[in-house]
């Protein structure tokens, strides 16, 4: 069942889904719960996984080289601060407060989230999650779009995101670190 069909089913019975509903779903079902609505997640394709792997490796190597306290984790249930009935599964989360990590999930907002856009549902990353991540105070949010070969970086300034667009030939500095820059040219070459 697609996102629209599942969302319509929820809307038809006028029921807001809860965290309990989310955890009652079968484990193999890839979904997120955003503001009481369940959204199906597309299965990641090859380009998505290649980009994810390269970004994970670059950031993890950086953290290790600095003996950093932050953790990088992919596809982890994340219950965001102040977000009622919301559990997301970001492609990559960088969490710099270790006590936010439980055995089951992340409790609170990661410092940096990276989402890789799915061709079947770009609206989630560009609209729903953008609004949500800004609302809960994620310091930095990157939307990586392999189809359009662009990266949009949102940095939290006071209570609002400031946007900076890049393409896959750019070197992009991570805002939460003083000296981490990710060169997207090898990623572009890898998926071209």
C-alpha cells in the first residue's frame, strides 16, 4: 500500500496513530510516524545505498580520527523532543549527547541529520521533515538528492533554518564541526 493510500486509510477512521500503533506494526514494515500519521518508506535503491555508505564512512572516519564523542548511526528509530506521536528513521543521524541513545532508539533530536531523497516520496524530506526538524531544534539538516545531484544544507540559526544549496561537485563543510568538509565529487562519480 502506498503512502497516499495508507494515509487515507488513517484519515478515514479519523484516528491519530500513536507510538504504540507504530511499535505494533510488523518489524519488516518500513514506516515513520510523523505527527500521528504513519508514512510508508520506500525501499532504498542502489544510488541511495552508495551515497549513504560513502557519507557514513566519511563522517565515521572523521569522528574516529578526532576521538570524538559523537555517534553516527543509520536508520535508527528516533523519538524527537517535543514531537508528540512522532518517530522518524533518518538515513544518518549524528548524535553528540550519548545519553540520548537507549538500547531501542534515540530519545531526542540528533545534532545533525542527513536524509537521502527517495524518488517515490521526496515530499517527506523536502517538506514534512524539514518543518519537523526545524521545530524540534535539529542543528543541521542535509537533504541529499541523488536524482538532482544536489545537497541542500539547513543550519539552525536562532529558531529558524537558513538554507544553502550545493551540487554534487562541491565540497561541503559540516556546520557542527570546525574542520569536516565532505567532497561530493567522488560521490557524483560513483553514481554517474
